[in-house]
């Protein structure tokens, strides 16, 4: 296998193993709708040859936005503006996904914010309201309806955002979940909200379309989630219907990893792939095509998710094809530039 090898999950085949990782642009209208910026931003990376484009974290309810300029799928009026982006991306031979998320206590918006427990993210953050079981049910309904809108818009893949200190991660981590009801305590109990969110999405998401989950595999903080915990979480998610784990880490607390270097998160993807028996995506400062090739070639992960590398160079994949004398697969308009 190589980064140029197609990859199939269910009824979706990616033309290669390179994914545009979801990255917040904070450039939406206040109503959560995309702008011309999003059309150019995502369209350019699709033209650049990646196999899959995943839109940034898209809120399932308005109070779940990270900022008031996040994309949203909390109302039907947000469906149609996304279709233009979806149509262009697919027209370039790429598949397209959307990351559905809820910021929980990390929302920086006007009005109250919510979380599993009334613990602020840091000293400068609001104290969130503790979610009641009734509130949780309403949020799960929001996940279900956002999945319906994603389906109606024409996305190929949904990724559930369970990482980076946002709401699902807040339920999973013992550092942010101090509940004493059925949603707190043991690891299995802390997974209940995640399981219910997966089930809610699957009520509207076609069985034949893949469902991804992004996890913060470790919390990088004492007493937080460990790799062993996330292997168990991945097994639970797989049983609930997730097809691939997108393996990131950190951000439940404002504490950086002790060491950051190219590929520092790849071992998480490798371990979960092996121990949980599920497909994985590797992320984390992967800039070099040789590094991506090693990850795929040695079966450490099934996909490589690029973030900052694609911000710097939208044509990363086309350049990798040229360097390795592979057949050019980009837009005919650009072919002379890659000969």
C-alpha cells in the first residue's frame, strides 16, 4: 500500500489515502452559513488532489459553537449553502465529509454555555451550566437532526467530534466529568453520551455511508484519559457503529503535550488500529510525503490527515505525485505546472 492506493469503507472509495483534516476557519456568517471563503478554501484543496475533504467543526446547535463564526447545521436553512461546496469538491474527484461537533464548556459565545459538570475550562472561561438529563436528550436530538441535514446536503462521510476538549471529550475525560448519575463515574458510564450520540447520528445517517470519530486519545494531563482508556473507548465506538477513529490528542485542559514533533501522534493511531481492530487516521505535524508513505506502507494507519501542511500548500498531493513520478490526477488546467 502507498498514499496513492485507493481506500474503501462501506460504499465510499477514496482515490488516495490523504485527507484534509477539519480545521476551524472562524469565517462563517453569524447564522452559521458558509461564505465565499469556504467555497474557495475547500475547493482549492479538492483541486489539489486529496482523497477526502472534511469540513471544519460544524455545530449541531447554536450554543454549541466554539465561536459565533463557526459553521452550523442546527437548522434547515444551512443545508442549501453547503451544496455548492459539496458539488465542487465532488467534481474534482474527492469525497467530502463534515465534522459535527458541540463545544460544550469551550464555547466562546454570548449567553450561557453547558457541560457535563460546572467546571470552567480555565480561569478566564465562563462557568458552564451542568447538563440535566433532559438537556442531554435535547442535544442528542440536535445531533440526529444535524446528521439528517448532512445527508440531505450530500456529504459522503460524517465525523463526530469527540476530541480537543469539546463536549463529547468533556463527558469522556474524568478531568471534566464529575457526574454521579449514569453519565459519570466509570469509563463505561462516561462513554454513555458518546454511544448515544453515535446512535442518534445513525438514525439519520445511511448505513452504507462511513461514520468517523475523532478522539483525543490521551489528555496530556495527570488523571486524564490514557491510551489504554481510548483503546476501550474505540472498541465501544466500533460496537456502536463507528468505522474509523481519527486519532488526535489533548486540549481537555490548557496544557500542551510535553513533546511535540513530526508524527508524535502516529503511535496512537497504530495502537488503536491494532488493539481495537478498527481503521484509523493518523494526524500530527505530518508534512513530508515520505513520512506519510511510511505510515501507510507499514500499516500504522489507514489514512493520513493533513492540516497545517495543506494550509501552506494546497497542492501537496499533486507535488507528491510529481516527485514520485506517479500519474497526474489533478485538474487539466494545472497539468502543465506538474510536468
